C-alpha cells in the first residue's frame, strides 16, 4: 500500500508539474540590475521575446528589485521586477503551446498610471506572442480612471475593459487564459482577477475574441513586459507563471515556503559547479531530493543525511548543461521546490 500511495502522489506531482510550462519568482537574480541577461530574459530583438535592442532609452530596461509581493494561496517572494515608462522591453521564450488552453499569471502592484487615453492599446505592459517577436496574440493594458486604475484585455481589435476600479499600491493576482478553438478567427482570451486558484476554475471577469478577420497564429511560445513607451504604468510584477491547466496554477504555490527556515539555494555556488541547499533541519531529517528540467524530466535523485546542527547540503551539478532546473525536497509528506539557473 505504501508503494502504491507513493507512486500515486508522485504521479500527481509529475502531472501537475508537467503542466506548468514556466515560472519565475526572480529570487535568484541580482537585484538593482537589468532583468535582461538573467535567466532566460532578454531585451535583444534578435533573441526570442526581446523587443528592441538597447537603444533610444539609454539601455535601461526592466530591473529586478527588492520588493515583497504575494497573494494568498498563490505564493510570495521578496523580489519582483519593476514596470516603468520609457525603458527597453524585456521578454522570454517558453515551451510552445499549440492546442487546448494556456494560462498566464502574475501578481501586480501598480503605484501610478496615465489617465484614460481613450482605451489606447499603447498603455499595454504585457504581451504574449507566437513564433515571432512581433506576432502578438493578446496584450494587457492598464490606465488611470480618477484615483484608481483599470485593466484592459485586447486581442487584435477585440478589446474588453475590466471596469472594476483597482487601488494603487495593492497586490492583485491576474490570470489570463488563451483558448485554442477550431476556427481561424475564434480563439478566446479571458481574464480572471483575484481568483481562488485552490478551487475549480471560476467564470472569467472578462472574455474577448478576435475583433477582425485576421488569421490567428498556431502556437504561443514567448511573452514580453513592454516598457518601451511613455504611457506604461509604474509599479511591480512578480511570481510569473505559464501553465497548461487551471489546476497546475497550484504548482506556483511553490513560489513560497511556509517553513520557519525557507528552502533556499545559495546562488553563488552554482558558478562553482555545485548548488548549496539550505532547509529546515527540524522538518527535514533525511529528505530525498530530485532535480527536474523545466519541462518536467527527472535527471537527478538522492538523499540528504542531515541532523539538527546542520541545515546546508551541497550537490555537484557539473554534469548539468546550462538551463533552468527545478529542485525538489521532500520527506514525510513535506515537499518544497525551488528553481535554479545554470548560466
């Protein structure tokens, strides 16, 4: 029975994790430095999701900042990226999605925005593209109305505005859903604001379909935080995730740790061919660990033989190629994950 249950829970984890295509809490990055060049993010237009080579705005793009951002049941992090006008756009590629559904989620906290520019799409700060940096499938905008701001979701000319007044300096969980439908002009984009991701998928706050007769792209494989315009809102975004199912959004709860001593990876050691793992020695006495590729392939397993006096262990990663990996620690029903990057 024990073996059966273990296999069952592993299957649940692997299925959920496999549906999570990308996530980033920015915790392993250098703060007060450009996001471009860290992890898979870039602002070079010759690379996937990079829009605009460093020019025109003084080579200043989205930066990683010490800013605590969180949403109950979704996650928390002490790092976020700043969103501000007149910088270079920064984006990343992820595993291509060409059927079914794709979910894009993050927590935003804006401090300011421009006044309503007649629903202009120039206020968009987030774009999702397919098979090219200028093939935009949909975008998300924000602009000021009175002393608050609203969000606008746009797919081609089909724009829908979420008229609910949102407060500045407040954390909001935003989930966007792209649905591939069989026709050539009927794919749908929906937005959920502050959903309970621990429950079943709710009715979306707004939904829009293609507003013209243009053909749709057949895949999604990159996203971009667009800051290269003067009317972009100002604030922070964190806990970015791309998933194939609503349930796999729950895997982003691994953004945060509820332990007294959070699971952490000492990033400086990665450059020396090792990763040093810091964890709670009371909760974990002899935990098992695994390392997965970002697409869910298990490539390394082992066990730590720890004790109450020690809570840091090291693993050689000299056999691993450059890329993004997920570290998993588990014992007696406790399980935590942490992303790390080998540059």
